[in-house]
């Protein structure tokens, strides 16, 4: 009888730990809001595209990057807790591009 009671207690403890850790991980992921910004970037060749693709992903908070040479657009998804539109625009301008944010 004592063995069964011990097994039940351990099972309840394991379930409680599982529920608490699951909730903790769910809360931490909920705080990472990802936003997207689209810039019009004056670029005229594949070297420009490569320069952007080789530098911007390393900016803090950048999650995804899409460069469209034909339409001269750069779409950046980023964690708003780590960076903002202005910082990303400055990073593109630092690469010697003329940049203008496009409204969605």
C-alpha cells in the first residue's frame, strides 16, 4: 500500500512540474513580438542585393529578410523588443543606400 501511495505522489509531482514548465515556456515565447517593415531602397545591381543580404541579417533582432531588386524593396521581419524601424533604416543607410519606409 505504501508503494502505491508513493507512486501516486511522484506521479502528481511529475504532472505539476510538467504543467508549470509548459506554462513558463509558453509565456516566454509570447513576449517576442515580430513586426515587419518594408523599405524602398535605391539599388541597381546584384552587388547591392548581396551587400544587403550579407549585412542586415546580422543586425540585432532581425528574423527574416526579403530583397526585391526589380521593385527596389527590402522587407525585414524583426523582433520589436530588440530593434525598431529607425535602427534598421540607419543600418541600410550605413551601407550607402538611400532608404524610404513604405507604408503597408
